[in-house]
C-alpha cells in the first residue's frame, strides 16, 4: 500500500476531477489492462502493431488505454494515489520510477526476470541503470533514446559548413556563421517545458561533470551554487546573442522540428524520437537531416550522453499478474518486436539480439556515440524526484521567457527545490 506521505504527494502532484480517483472495473480472465503514453507523434500505430503480435502469440487480450504524453504524467500519479493502476503501464526509468516504487505501487519482476532469462537479453549497462530500485527489479526497458543536435543538412551546406563542431568554441563559431548568413541557428519548442531540459543537462554535465550533477539531482547540491550559475550563464549567452528562434515557449517540440525541416532554423537539440517524426514526414536520414553530439565544453570532464529509457512496469493493483509478466517478457525478448518498434519509433533497443542493421544510418551512428560515452545520464525530469522536476521544468520555461532574470529565477528555484525535496 502507498504510505500516507507518498499518497499525499502523489495526490497533490496534479489537480483533477475527483471522479478519476474511483477504482476502475478490472479485466477478468485473459484480459491484461494496459495504459501507455505512446500516442500521436510518439508512435501509437507502430506500438499497437507490436501489441497485436503479443495477442497473436498468446491467449491474452490487451485492454489498451493510451493517454497523451503530457496528460499521462499526472494521470498515472493520480491513479497510483487512488490504488487504481492497470496491470501494466509504460513509465520512464529513473527518478519517476523510483518515486512510484517508494509509494509501494509497483510489483517486483525479479522472478520473471530470472525465469525468462532476461539477463541474456537485456544489455547489462541498461539493466544496471534502469531496472533496479531499492535492490529489486521493477522495470523492463522497452527502448531508450539519446538527445543530440539534429540539423538540416541542406541549410548547413548552403551556409558553407562542412565540418560539425566538437568543441564549445566551435559551436559558438557555427552559430555565428549561421546568423551571419541570415539563418536562425537553433529552434527550441519549450511550450511543454521538457524540451528545454536538454540544454541545462548538457551545459551542466559538460562543465561541472556527472558527480556534481548527481548531487543537484538528489538535493545535496543547490541551484544557487556557482556550478549551476555558470551553466545558466552559458545558456543566457546563447539567448543574448540571438541564436534561438523567437518565442520558444509558444512552440511544441514538433513545431521546432518543423522549423528545422523547413529550413527556418538550422538545428534543434532533441531526442532521437525526432528521427521517427521526420521519417514519417518523408525526410531521408543522412540526406535531409543528420546530427552531431553536443560539443565538449571543459577539458577533463567525462563525456556524457543524455536521454530517457522508456520502460514497462507492473502495478500492485492489477488482477492479471501472469498476463502482465507475459506481456513484459514478450515485448522485451522478442527481437522482431524490438526491431520493428525501435526502427519506426526512432529509438535504440536494449535487446542484445537486435541486429544493428535494423537502424538507419543516423541511428547507427547514434548507437556508436552512446556506446563510446563515459556516462549515460537520464535527462533532467527523469533524474530528480517528480516534485523537484516540476520546479526545474518551470525554471527553464521562465528562463526562456526572460533570460535577464536568471539570477532571481535561480534564487527562487533554490528555495523551492529544497522545499520539494522534503515532501
């Protein structure tokens, strides 16, 4: 059961009609209830095709209830607070899963993991970072992503750019070259706040390093520290120089992606799901678009890559435990499911049996970048507890509205985050 304190925090994370807190009618027999956020531009059609493969291979029927990506973040916490979770739901590995584990809402999958030999299926690096919470396994990593600088190849070619930057000075020079050619260097669609987090992540990781960043994420460091101020000053410098497209908070991530696809901006810092989105628009990977890693900033700092791991978890509220375990095991172990899903969705698979040839030329390079990095870090809102993430995401939005107020913003966030860590 959820502890009283966790129940209170879960409930206050979102204000929704009280009717949502009522217990649903649970499926019987061979039905497995499923809620997920793979909707719209996040791959609903291809996800449903993989679910159909599970149903065809088993006697189970999936009762599928997708929820929009942004609404899901609050809906699932409300349902956890009301003990009304489905058998299975998708969730992001890291602090969000830790938060729900600590509430007592999830069922461990250690027995299923051992019984079905998932140690021989899931890449150890992903298993070690994404599946274990409080000493037990709770999550199957359905796929993972990487955030990089995705760009319009023709725009950069027309600007005379032949080599992508690997250092911060080189990146600033690229932005200045593009601006001098009348091209907006960077599109950012921070309407839903989270797309801005990758800038904070990479700037902080590239200057203060992963150990300091981990301290900020767990509350042992503060948002008014010199390290955070230095990273935000670099972000402010980019904004002050006019390198970002105007009115970032008015655009969604797809709006920003469309600006790059049309050539209205040269590049955008985004997760690899952008490749699935662009492929769906008919853009050719490696020809119409490509990427380069976020440039190195300070010498001697470990090279970090940033991204989320999308997982599947089993709740303590569901009735079909056997069906839930069968679903998680199948979706992870079936190499055809993994290849089909990640290839279309613009993701990487943690299944070691998926042939890298499944990926397009851009994603094959992404796989190599991730493999060669010193550190894989969950992006901001998956690395710190959800109440703190809300504080930080709002900080990014306020900053993009008015970068000149960065000092006041950080002072307020330092106090708000400290309070959120006590909840």
